[in-house]
C-alpha cells in the first residue's frame, strides 16, 4: 500500500557484516540520491539503512513520485568492503482511487 512503512532484514553467510550504508539510489535509471552531493539520509528519510544491523527501512513515501527506485548498498565483513549495486528495487505507483 503506498505510504505504508516497510522493513527488510539483511541475510548473509559468514561473518556478521557491519557499516551498512546506501551509496546510490536511482529512479527510472537516473540518479535520485548520491551521498557525495545530496543531504545525508536520516531515519526519517523515505529510504534508510540502519548502519549497525543492516535493516533497510522505507517510510514517509507519500511524497515520492511514481517510478522504479533501485537502491545500492555497501557494507563491510571480515575487513572487506562489499558493494551491492541496485540490490533493492521498489516500484512506487499512484494509489488507485475507486
């Protein structure tokens, strides 16, 4: 349902990953968020990843325009950095009015 909050838990094999972060969000193939130039994401942002646990959250999405959002994540495990490009795909659609 548009606007409803959603949480995804990470899954992994091996050592517990740490230092989770969102390093890029694309909307319909175009850059939507880049932490090097956009304001820092917060727990109240529409997209958020908890840095320690890796729980990905979506909330406060009412103001997002319809489209396909792809979220790229980064974490560290056993001292090695891992990037997961376009790991989460979310399609925001207009709410159907009947």
